[in-house]
C-alpha cells in the first residue's frame, strides 16, 4: 500500500479487493457494508486520493515508525486529556498493548468495549458519540 506507483494502484483497485482484504481483520464480527465499500471506491477514483493515501502510509512507515523504533519518543509526554475507547475484539491492537500509556499522559482513561473490533466508530457509533459528548461537557463545566 505504501509503495510508490504500486500502492495507489492497489488502493484504487476498482473491484476493491485490497480494501475488502484490509477490512476483513477488524474483529468483533464487523463487516464493512457494501454501500461503504462503494463509497470508498468512488473516493479512491478521484485524482490524487489514492496517491495521498499511499503517501500517508509511506510517511508513517519510513519516518514516524523509524523514530519510534529508535526511541526518539521514549521521553515524550501527552499533557492534554486523552480518552481511549478500545474494542476487546481488536485482533491487532490488543488491550495489553495499551499498558504503559497512562504513565506518559497527565490525564488518560481507557474504556474497554466488549464485542467490538478495531473500528469502534463504525461498530458502535452511538457509544462513541455518547463518550465524546460527555468528554466535551466535562471540559465545558471545568471552564465555568
């Protein structure tokens, strides 16, 4: 996906083979609806969209991931509130991978959500919206 020339072609495949393969691992019994697949494919046919997606992944893999692996972020801290909703059915980012985040953030909370995979916004939009509203309301109350 991140390779020049090949990546954009794979991403914009009119049959959506890569997209369907990629979305097949999200866990929690989730399957991307056909309407969403069509929307994705329509977007990726727009000039520059597939190229931008490929470059985004390439930048992460060739710059940010290398910095992370070299330890450049070892002393980094997050000093803004963080609320993390995480599906217990995520086969890639398992809950144990979240260990240690709280020590690097001044205000960090994790909520594990059963029966949900990697794309929690797609699988439980009402829950995500509820938590966002509560988070924003709490921030407003603190300023008053």
